[in-house]
């Protein structure tokens, strides 16, 4: 979820690293179709403006857009903000894929998997309160799944005047969750949805599924090696935290939001097994350092797996909206601590409250996720979930029920958080691709 996502930002990877195939390249068979000047058609959409057009590969045009959104869709008279979007234009006769990461939008030019499979246009959206899509002044109560779903609804309504063929929505991890929430409140906006690696924390007070998953995933030897590495890291925390603080000092950074480098270090150690299985899996077990490894080896492994830079103020402050969502509606996973008795200093440090300024109230709303889960099982229509079999993020997955219609669950055996249709067993990949094309009528 979050920390793999932030790590991708720090590594300067594209925002779509979990889903993207390749950057937009030359068109395979058809050329751009539609208005002679697609920019003029876009600029004619009420409330939408072109921020810039970037040079794109042959057969494509790429725009950075801004759409006026009400801060509170129930009370549009209270003012609004501009939501940042990007548009990879392929042709007005092609389907359109609505993609979100659930965070800030990237201006890198990329196509996610459904866009490639459908040779479609792609509209990428920025989540409210992230990036430049932030109301001023910010009323945090306006950040909830229903308001964000209304944002996506207005995006589809606005651009459907230009792109009249079928729409498909998609996203991975938090973006997959956001995709489902949009469908919950606006089920007819799109012809189908593909949610990759999307957690479904129905009851945040009963999270044993996450712990049970981490106690059985992979081999006993690998799980033991991870726990031994955690203990070694905490036993050597004095020297390692000093290096962590020195790194922050060299950047002019600090840990004021989290509290200290020592606390940030402990949080990273606690989350390391979850992030290891989420992003690497059994194949990386041989690289887990032994307890007698050097300080540099232990620190380097933790920095890579748990993304130590994400806890510094310069990065983590950008993701306060996500932690706010965790603490108010989405919920989050617990961590195992029994094997670290006597080494921990900060009870409850991994909770969302650590990452949200104290003057911002966090009041959890348990009904929000229960409502979405119930809708998927009783009324969910044209939904596709693609998960990795070894990904702890989906220890609590979305499940289909008797009322789910034309909806499917697919799993990549042994797969991580980077599950994709292309990684499914051949028969499943063919079925998923055929379903997607059927939904999009191509």
C-alpha cells in the first residue's frame, strides 16, 4: 500500500509502476481519430482547462488538465478547487480508461494495463487533498470516499462529451480501493472496473487475517530470517539511528511529524516483513541479512525494503491525507510484536495517528468499509479483482457474493503487490482479457 507507493516516488519511478506496461509508443494499427483539434474539444468542456500539452509519441496526444470540483459536493456553494488530471489521447472512437493511483497524479506519460489491452485513451486522476488538488482552506471532513467518488463521477460526466465510447475504471492498491468506492456510489459511470491488489479492511477492530497471513506466507525459514533481522536491527538501533539522523541532517530534513528518527526507525523495522512480502516475496529471501551481518548491510536492507526515507518530513507530510483516510475510514493492518519483546519503545507507533498532525481530529467511521463490502457482495456489477497470492495487502480481499453480477476474482500464484492480468496463468489471463474487451465492446 502506502509505503511501497512512496518508495516508488522516491525512486523516481512512474506513478503507475504496479500497473503500467510501457510508456506510450507508436500506434500499432490505427491512428488518432476524432476532432481535427482535440484540444479545442477538451477546452470546450465546462469547468475544464488545459494546463499544458506535452509532446507525445506518434498516434497520441498528452495533456495536463484541471477540472473545477466542489469542495463539498453536497454544498457546491461553499466553493471549490481544481482537480489535476492527465489525458493520454488515442482517439475519440476508442474506449477510455479512468485510472487513479489514489494519490497525486504523475505527469509522466504511461499507459496502464487495461489501457494497453484496449488501445484506449487514458484519463489519470489525482485524489482530492493530494498534490495540487487541495481545497484552501482545507476542511478535513471533506476528505472521504463519497466526496472522492463524486469527483470521479464529475470527471466522467465532463469528458464523456468528448469520449463517447465505453469507459473502464482501474487502479492498483489504494487506487484499486478508490476505483471500487467510485463504483459503489456511481455504479453506472463505467462499463467495468479492474481493481488490482486492493485491500478490503472491513472491520478495523478485527485484523487477525493480516497476522495469520504473515505467519504462514512463504517458508518457515524465510519468516524466521525476517524476524531475526528485525531483532538484530533493534539491538543495534543506537548506531543505526545515528546514521539515519545524520542522513536526514545532510538533507536539511527531520522527523518532526513522526516524532524522532528513533521512532521512525522502529516503525520501519515493525513494517519490514509486511513490505518484504508485499514487494519482493520468497525469491528475495536469500538477501535477508543474517543477525551477524554488518551494520551497513542491515541498514541498507532496511532502507531498501522498508523505504526509510519515507518517514522524513519532506516526504511523509505529502501523505498526511492518506493517513487521515486510514484513521477515519480505510483502516490499516496490525504488526506482529511478540518476537520483539524488550526491544520496542513506542507502543502503537504504527497507527495512523502517528502520521497526522495532532490538531487534525481522527474519528473512525466503521460503517464506511462495511457498506462498500456489502455492496460488492450484493450489488457489485462488472467488477474484476486481480490479486497476488503472496501479497499480505489482500489478506482481507474483496469477495464476491450471490448478488455480484458479471464479476470475477483472479489470483497470481505466489504473486506480489504488482499483480497484473499478464502475470495470471494463461487460461485466467485469456479469460480476464476477454472479459475486459467484452465490457469495453472492442
